[in-house]
C-alpha cells in the first residue's frame, strides 16, 4: 500500500503500494495498496528521534556522479519502514515528565507510496504520529479551539428518538443469511459527548439513475489521454443533446438522469484525440470509437429501504447506487480541479501553494466520498495535501531535488511531462528515463551533419545556437517512445508542465516541510471544509446535482459519542498516573517482569559523523552507558555484566555501492572476529548499535544481517541523539523498554478488571497485515505478510510469522501455515490451546471486507482443525478489521476539559457507534490515544465474524484498554496493539528485501529481466527467514 498523508493532518502509512492516502507524494512506505498512510503514532525508531535530519550530503563523487549513478545518499533514515523505523511507533517514555511521552523515536520519514504505508498514509500529520519530530506547536487560542462554537449543535433528529433501538431489536429475529454479524446493540459506557462529523446529508427524492457502459477502442492506457477523449466526446454532435443529463467516470461508466434514446445494440461515436491547447485534430491524431450501451436502471427505492434498516433488505447491495452517486458528485470537481487517485481533488491556486526545497510544491485539496448511514445518505468531505512538481525549468528542478536531499533522478523525472523550449513552439514530451551521461558526454550519430559522432551539447550549440549551462553536470533525458532509439535532450531545454502530482519518495527535509504545511488543528480544518471544500467540490451549486435532483446539506452532522475511562496501568512496583493525553511516565515504577542483562555488546559505527564515539573508552560513551545501566537497574532489570564495547570504522560511502554492501561485510567480519578471539565475548543476547547517521541502506542491511544471518537482537540508536543532553533520560528509558521486551520481559500491563473478558477463558489475540512494494520497486517485487499472536496471560508478547507472497496481493496466501505456527507457540508457552481467538486484520479497504471473510477466515479455521489429530479443535473466533485509511473526523462541540482537549481534538477514549456507522453491521470508531498536534484520526473497527457474540460495550472497552498495553510506549496507541505489531513486523520484513524495494533509487535492479527472476532474488535475500533465537521474541520492535 503507498505512503501519503491524510488530508486533515493525520499522518498515514502509506505502506508501500498499499497505499492510499491523503497526502501524496511518496512512493516510500508501507504501501498498503495501505499506506498508512496508514497510521497513528509518530515514527519512533531505534534511531532515537522523531525528527528527520537534514541530509548529510549525497555521497562521494561529483554532482554528475551523484546524478547519474546515484551516489549513496547520506540522508537520515527514511521512516515508514522496518521495525525500529516503524510508522506506527508511539512516543517513548518519559521519566519525571508531567505529561509522559517524549523519548526515543525518529530516524526519518518515508514518503508516500500499506503500507506504506504509513500511509502513510494515510498520508498532514496526525497528532500522535508526528514525523516532524518534537517540534512544538502551541495550542490554538480559546476562541479558535472549537469549530462553529457559537452555532447551535443539535443531535441529528434521526438519532434522537428510539428508532435506532427498535432497529437493533429487529435484528434479533433476523434469519436471513448474512455476510457479517449484525449489530448487537449500542454502546452505553462512558461519558456522553457531542461531535460534529465531516459528513454532510445527501438527499435525492425521486431521483432516477440509468446506467450505461462505455467501451473505448482502442482504449488509452494513460488516464490523462482517456480523460481528454471523454472531454472531446462531450462536444460531439451525437452527445450534445444529452450532455446536461449525463455524467461519467472518464473510464467505462455513464449515469443518466433519464432513459436515453439509444437502440438496444448501443450507439458508436467516433472521436479523434487532440490536446486541449491544440486547435483540433490532425492527420496524426488517434481515432477512438466509443460504444455506449444501456445496462440497467439503478434501484434507488431499495436503497431507501436499506437505509431505513428494514430487515428484509439486509442483504441488499447498495454499492452500484453509491458508486453512481459518487460519479455524480465528482463530475464538477473532475472538470474544475485536478484528480489525484480516485477521490482527491486539487484546485490550482498559486497563492495557496507551498514551495518545498526539492523542486516540488505542496497543494491542499479535498476528498469526497458517499457513505450510507442509518436513514440518511452522507457525503464525507475531508481536507488533504499532496506534492506536485513545481512548474519551471527541468534542470533547475533537478538541481533543487538533489540539493534538497533527493535520491536518484530517475525516480524524480521518469514519467514527467515537459514542454521543449528549443523549437520555437510548444512540443509536449514525456520523459522515459534519465541517461547515464551528461550532454557533453552523450554522443550520437547525426545524419544531419554527415553522420558525425557528435555530443548532445555540440548539437544544440550548432543546430540551435544554445550554449548549455549545465552541459557538463546534468544528465540528459530520453523523451523517445522507442527504447531502442532514444531521443536525448538536455534538461535545461525542458519546461515542466504545471500541476503534475509527484508519486515518488519525498526527501526527508521536504517531508518535514510538508508536514508543517499540512498540519492544522481541528477547527481550522473544519472551517476549510465548510467554507471552501463544499464550494470547490460543487456540492452546493453544481449543475449535475440540480439535474439529478440531488441536494447536499451545508452543515456537518452532529452525533452523540462517549468517552471511555482509561484502565489502570500496572507495574511491578509503583503507580503510573495517566494524564489527559492518555500517557504516563516511568517515575518511581519498575517493570512488571524485568529481565536481567547478562551478556550484551555495544558497537559504535564510525561512518563520517561529527559526533561519532571514537573509542570504546571515550568518556562520553562511558557516561552514556552508565546512564543506560542506571535506568535499567532502576526499572528492575539487573545489569549483571558490563558490555563488550567496540568501534567499527566503516568504508566511505561510494556511488558504486549505494546499498553499503562493503560496510555490511565489514560489520559482519568485525563481529565474527570479536567472537573468535581467545578471550573474546560470547554471542550476545543483544547488541546496542550506535549509528553515525540515518543512512537507510545501512540500517536495513544491519537488520537483515543480524536478524536473518547472525541471529542476534539489535537495537539501533543515533549517536547524535543519545549524546544530546536534553531529553537523554527519556531517550535512554525508551532503550531500556526495548531491551526488556526483546529479552522476553514485560514492561507493564493493565488492571485485572480491564482484562476480565480476556482472562475468563484461555484467549489469544492475533494481528495480521500485508505490506506491498512501492513505485520505486522492481516489477514483481513480492509483498510481505505478517501474523503476530499473543502467547502469555498478560497479552504482552506477540512473536511473529512472516512470509513473502505474490506481488501486491492483499489476502494472505500462507495464512493457515502462519496461524499454525502462532497456535503452536501459544501451546508451547501455556500447555494448552486457546478457547477464544480475537483476530485483528489491518490494512484492508472496505471493498475487501467480504474477501477477508471468504478467503482468510476459512484458512484460520482450517489451521485450528489441523491442530488436533481428530480435527476437533474449534475455538470461538472473532475477526475484526482495524482501518485507518478513512476520512471520518470528529470535532467536539464543547470545549475543554469535558468536551475536547486543549487542541480541540476529541479526548482519549472517544467512541462513536451511531449516526455515521454501518446500518446493519457491528462497527464503531474509537480514538484511544491523545493528540499532540494536528487533527487526530480515530480507528474504524468493523466486526466481520463473531463466534464470541461480543456486546458493543465489551468489545469497545476491551480495545480501548488494550490500546494502553503497547510494549514499548508509555501512552495509549491509536490502533489495537496486535494490529500495530503486525504492521511493525511487515515493516521489518521490508529491510530484508531492501535491494528490490528501492531498486530505482539505488540503481540495483538492472540484472533482473523478468518478474520470476525478481521473486527468486527476493527468496534468496530472505533465505530461511528470521533466526531461531531472534524469532522467539518481538524482534521487530
């Protein structure tokens, strides 16, 4: 899934290709297809900071070498991937802090592209996932805290009577076969609270919708050209008489407000393509035949019965009508704005754009999506942000991109549309790739000059009298359509056509700038949605709505929610007090199950950093390790032995070795050399690695080396962060938490009453996720699936099973085998099998919910049957989807402290299950965590199978309480920990196939010609997977 931001300032995960997301511009991430975007907390990595650092240079070599061969970037760790570089890592602990939080994290931020995703996401920064680091934003003034504070906010009338209760009562006698369990009731626990929601009522009395199919021959593969063909279609004589009664999706569907006089066999209209800035078609224009045929009249009457919750319409599929309404509502903005993805619209406004320091600019836009709710269709409108190429000279943008910390230029300019400037007229071209040579070096046989072997620079000087400014520095670009006959142009004779979305990885420095631009508190975002979003999207005055008899309300709907109380945090000694941000500190507490530290090692990498430790007896290093020892001892972890400490000088960065293979070889040899000494150290239980910088290639290589090959736990830390005096205590405490977890200890849990349902019978909590390759990945790069499962009565430890699987496949192929591994671990630890299983599935879109039930649930059940000889083991299974890639946001009606927090966000524990949720199914929105900055995003929990017959209150309370049990945090996290852990495990898996995921950035994929070869290479890199010692514990933290 690809990493993006959510438009409201919620940080997403993209998760590589999983990815959806609201702030675009990044192919990096978890890419979930999510993402995600997808996700909640600030990227807290083992690097020990939540802030991306300024790039340290592009590596050795000249600018030309860096441009053409991708000099190994010295930028900080790209976030959004890999265990310690996790999108979803919460803030670290705080010792003696009044608010908790703070502490470790960091490493950098991945751009767009599960989860990738992180989104992100899914991508605007969410308060609790702040890739911008510890940057403090003051809360808004009191008079700007609450959106529409002095406007009456009455609960939606459809929710204020007893109709909803009657609806749920009617489900009890429902005998129809259904895909998902029906809603068992409404939650009642917690303190009532009112919220405005960015959902606006849609009414369509008497609307008739007729659906037609459009077939294009030949069908353009480029969306821009296909959209232009439809625009020309609307001007054709055959189409004009019906133009006002028709909308379409610029692809294959046409919706009409009345039955068109089209014969049963359909009609065919011939269109000749030409660009909008051209006077008309030419002899070279492509001719397209569009055939329009009638399909059906959509059933809006049944939709109204479905919305009313009539039991007999429980199995009615509203998707065709909802899809048609989306086409109608998006008809206006698709003509007036720029469509990015499926439902994000951006409206060019030079005064509102934000320039990034890498040849890009950020624009704000809006998302629009129709959603069915009880007795009311709604349109969900949200604000979003993405990166676009900045219009102007291509050469200058390329230089800005590299000077701003960007990677290889191929990922920046491939697919970019440009105008050429040397011919005296506009000539649009698409860049196919970046050359290896500069204009001075790139030569070709020129027939025009007597078959002379001439350079591109010489040709432009001789032919056009253009003296190139960057002829010796910048590479040429190929704009030829035939790969065997490239057409090389100097970048400086190309002009970037404006308003093209950037789909690659945004450099770290620009990511921080992007977050600053996108991050706003709730009242600001809500005002923008109501004051500008509805107008830009044409939801108040657009002609298509009038023609179809559709009206959209101008005010957000108001719903009743509740704030659930937090659990009590249990430590081995001392009391943790939870503050109003759902966080606490480690002052005067001890871990509940501390593990002794006996055999450990510290490796200090010397990699050109200005603050590297230079020797094992460096006084600063000694003081730092002494502080870590004190914190561990104070937390109950007895440090019984001093560590073996060594420095490792790494080879200089070399453009010919972008993935740092020589450095990884040096680390391996040094480590094995230490162990082979006559009086050398034994194999350590864990290694604390002090990194010189945030080189993602080195980090991923280190994790791959020690996880897969050397079978040793590692904890990676930025030297500059651990040496920093300010906040060092919090940072060191975060390291101690990770050490204890990786040694098999337990840091904290919650009170017995909060765990009552989980402990009444043997119960197992499981999380699963899938991360996908990014746009920079080699075609055929596999997706990575992860399943984690609890093995102890405290629900603290979740070992993981991981697999490679088919590229971009969301459903988990080997789920049955992975489930068996998790059940066997549970049985080995507890000497029994669980009677109940709660399975949290992360990273799937709403359209895939049924597929999860049809594909993955049978595999889970099959695994259980295979656990006993007679196949008699049949535990009660509850399967819940945990979704972060949505655009629903809640804006408290009342001020602090009872209505909202000091930033205007909902308070931790906010749950909403009425008014904007499913009509028949059991779902709810829960925001367990507290926001730090920006607008918080709740998690959408959707029950798709339930043998345990949860009540609403029981499930909501269980998820809220377990959100406080994330092992390496002293705060509630925004998604239930099993799902969070699965996401982290997927991210760690990305480290193992780094060469394939970032082949475009590093130039490492030329040796593989087919997708089969790519998969074979992935399996070679993966080997036998995580080592037997490491996999016993939570190595991915």
